[in-house]
C-alpha cells in the first residue's frame, strides 16, 4: 500500500540513536480484540479469547450479508507449488531508513503454538511492483534464510462469526506466529516492495494472514500480491458468499519494519560534464536526492520562460544520472542553471480518447507533482547546452509561457506511424506548485494534418495529466494567416480556477517514419527510437539502435489490403538472453464491434535471470484467458488454458535439459483471423528446443502459439503487425534485430531456407534440410523425438509430409 508512516517526534529521536531498533513502519493491524462478534449461531454472544490472547477475526463490511472468506494466503512451498507474498511501503522525501529487521506474521492450521514450526524465511526488496516490467530486486534473494526468531503472537485467526448468518464458530487451531527476519539495508526516499516466503518441515500449507480492521473488508489503496508458482497475482478476497458486496476486494498483509530514520539535508553541489547536447548523459552531485528517480525533477534553466528538460535515469542520495533533452537549435542557447527539485513522481499508463493514437510504452508516462515540497536547489556553476540540428525526419516545436499559460505552434502534414514525444512542465513558484509530464510517447497510426495532430496531442496531454488527478485545460486554435495550429495549456487549481504559470516548457517532437521495401510481400516501417537499414543482398531489414524500453521496432502493413491468411515474419535468431531484453508482438485490425484500427492483442517474451517470462494481453477485445499451445516442430505436445494476470504473465521458458542457453526467436507472426482458430493467435518459433512451463505443466517444444480463449469481440482482419524489442548491447541503443522475410501466411516449417519469393517451398528447401540434418541441427528433428538417435529416417518422412502440407 503506497503510504508514508508518520512518526511522533519522540520516536523519531529514539530511532535516530545508534543501536536502537524501533518500529519505523507498520503496514496495518491484525488483532480484532479479546471478544468475537458472535459464536456461529444467529444472535449468539461473542466468545472470549483464551486468557492473555486476542482474536484476529476475518471481517465483514459492517453489514449482515457479506464477509471476507480468506483467513490467509499461502506463502510457502506447498507440494510442487510455490507461493510468496508481497506488499509495499514508502519512504518520504528527505529521509533515509536503515532497516535492521522486518516482522511478518504466519500460521499453520493445527500446529501447537508452544513449539516452533517455521524453519526458514527468505525475503527480497524490489524497486517496483513484483511482476511489472522494469521492476527489479535490489536486496535479498529467494534462498538465504533470514529467520532470526519466532514466537506465538498471542492471536488466533478465525473466520467471521456472524456473517453471513449464522457465521463460523471460533476456534484455536490457527495460532498466529510473529517471525523476525534480519535485513540490514539502507534505503532513500521512494516506494519499495517487500516479498517473502516462509518454510516449515515438509510441504504442508501455511499462510500469511491479512491486515484486519473491524467492519472493513479492506483498506483504501490495498495492493498486496501473491506469487503462484509462475506469476504474480493481486491478493483478492472474493467475499462470502462469492461476489457479494463490493466483490473482489484487494487485501494488505501486515508487517513492521524496525531500524533507524535519518533526516537528510538537500543540496545541489555540481555536475559533469560542463556542456553537452541532446542525448548526452549528465551527472549531478549533491545530497538528499533519494533513490527514486520518479520523485526528481531536473532541468537546465534557459531564462524565465523555457528550459531544457533532463530525463532522470537513476538516483542515489548523492548522485543523479540524467539524459539531456531537446535543445532549441533555432535560438542560440545560453549557459543555464542546473536545477533539481524533489516531489512526488509516478510512472504509469494512460488512455487517449482518439483510437488512432497509440501509447507506445504502457509504463512510460512520467508525471511529477511538486505539491509544496520545499526541496529545490541550483548548481553553483552554469551548464553550456550544445544545439544539434535534428535529422531530416525529426522536427521539434518549442513552446513559451505567455500570460500565465503555456503554448506551442505546430505545422505540417504528418505521415502514418509518426512517433511523437511530448515534454510539458507547468509551475507557479509563489504557490510552490508544479506539475510535470515528461517525454510520454505516442504513435499516430494514421497520421494527418497539423489541425488533426494538434487536436490529438491536446487530448493526449490532458489525459496524461489526468492520470495523476492533475487538471489542465488544453485548447487548439488556428494561427491566423499561417498553416500553423496553436496548442495552449492552462493549469487548473482547487475549484477549477486557473493557476498562473510563471515558468514552464512545452516541447513536441515528431519523428516521421522511414520505410523500406526489400521484400516481395509487404513493406516494413520503423517506429519509436528504431532506425531501419535496408540490405538488398540478401534482402533484409535491420532494425537497430534499440533501447531498453521494449518499444523499438517495426510495423509491417499489407500492400493489397488486410491480410486474410495472417502474417509471417522471419528473423535472424534474436538473442534476448541479457538483462532487460524483451520481444513484443502486436496485431492491429478490424473487430466486429469496434471497427477498424483496433489493437487486437499483444504477446511476447521478457528475459529474467535464466528464463523467459511469456506474457499476453487481450483486454482490447475482452479476453481474460489465454490458450497456450506448444509444438515440437510440427507436433502439438501441450494445450493449456490459463487466466491472464494483471502482469500479463502466462508462463515461462527455460533451457532444454542438458542446455545452458535459452532458445532464440527466429520467427513470429499472427495466424489467420478468419480461419480456425478464430481468436487472435500469435506464434513464436525458436531455433532450438526449450522447456515451456504453463500453469505448472511443462512441455519440451520449439514453437509457441498464444491464443485468446474467451474474446467477446470477433476479429475480422489484420491491418498491421508490429514487432518491437529491447536488446542491450555495448550500451543503450546498441541492440538490433534483423527481419529476413515477410510473407502472408503463418508458420511454415518446411520453408527451411526462409525464402519469400514464390514458390516459397521448392527444391532448395530439401537441400537445406539435408544440410541441417548432417550438421545435427535441432531443426532437422522434425518429429520432435527425444529417444536417441533423435535424428533418424523418420525425420525425412516427416519433412516430406510438412512440405506437402504447405504453409499454415
């Protein structure tokens, strides 16, 4: 739950003393008192807890018909299933916490409270919500035993004794234990997540009770999560009876942090290098910055009306690493002051009103609110910005503050798939108010005129600010006598009254796409930050300069109207086995209910240490379940339906037995929307076998098909297919992937040489198969056999059958 823990002055003084281990954060109560609400009979009186103890009674909503039904969530190893629990805490700006230990709570039904039952506990601290893209572990692991002590907490966990009537009779079979785990970590300001797992002798179930408040099924902002073998899910209580009252209510789990709090000073002491241009890295030194880059606003001041935005990449209490934003090359830049301010930052998604505007990064909208925070500082020496004229396909429009509002003028006709970035910052120094929205990224799938694009940018700015409850009025007006259109941003305060802007910046960058057409079938177009290089011999499209956002890529559009047989993309094997690497596929087309230019679904891979996460999202067409079909070459070996969690993770891929390297994607695509299977079906082909794990079931395969299982909006056609990737190299922007073929159709095992010129299947494919058989290549194991010798005469007959069947 995102909240700061307020401390009394006396406790703060004690906590700052060396050697003390006071409670510095408490995530909520657990005891509900010495008397139950009833006794499991209608109107029956409450039952007193045994002397010296209290109850922890699962609560209702204050009425008589709906109560919670979960006494606790599994948080250990149960048989072959793995469970963990997670919840968050926030360290306020200006503070550093040294956390010596954490107290968590657990119980095993039927265990004797006088005898220790827990044998171990491990813990991790994350810099974001577990399971979300970009979140990573910054402390701890899943193996180190940090259990220091355990004791009976003097509480008995019981179900609701009154609701729904007659309730459940209380008992003393669930004695709650208090477990102290040793940490030893120092953290600066920011929001962190803790996840843990407990162990007992054997693999019987044991549970973490939930935060419990009388007459409340949950608390505002509750956001606990549970890991279930392969993926993270929200910790939800469906209610008793199921679906009653507010339905699924997300829960919290109680824990206490013990340690010391130190109040930080805040200052900006310098930066390096002393000059630089757009895209360069600048490091700012000082104190009191904290560890959360989203809470930091950094700029180079260029007079009272404008500034050069700095994108904060990372932060420690004494060092900020930032990337320099766009510099107006049309006006000679002057040396400026490097300014840093602390506030409350948030990174997340937003939804534009216009359906042809596509947010490129679901977690890429950064919104910062100063909200009266006094911490703001200026470096003592000036920074010299160096303007760099943008490439011919990129254009910037720099805005101004005039009359208390921000405004910018744009012009020109914009091509389809134009990629747009926006920086918008609005401040009133006298009121210590500020709101920043930096570098959110959208794609204009259909392009349009300056008026058309200005209206859509205005709506996008408004929607992105509303993501954090910041109200702005954004207007679009023609500039008389010119082809330009003016966008004006007016900040609103309490009661909707305008707040004058005395400092701000509004910058719009439009990157027109570059198309190449090296293939027989369809052209490809780069988007986001990607470049596209055409190589004609052999025909290839090289998509390079990939960053780690996971959004750099190319879109493939059919030349002769929507695809009827799907689309097939052939790749040089794409190595994703490095931190933060990923591959994402997205299909666009028409649906029966919503019409054309709709997102049909998304699926892909994300690298984790030693394995891939497989993720999918079919929410645009009403799908909440995925059907995962695994193939071993041409043979189906697994077919599993799995719910799609909020994180989108539906399974994992690990190296095949005896292998250390993960399989590499060498093809992907989308099967026909009008032939069975009717729902969107993505597929990924790999250059070798891997172990594909879905809902606890494991299959050895080299082709993965991901379908929506319960779509509510039928698909009519496919109008475009995107493949995006994040691939780290020697530095940010050094990754690439290569498209060797684009064809209408789907998976085509028999097209061994990857040709795209009709006839796609020909005698060369036979020679290719013979060569790969002779080389012992996994590809030649057509029948997917695992008994030595895996390559044998049966594979030849299998290949002949695949050739005769053609491409599906």
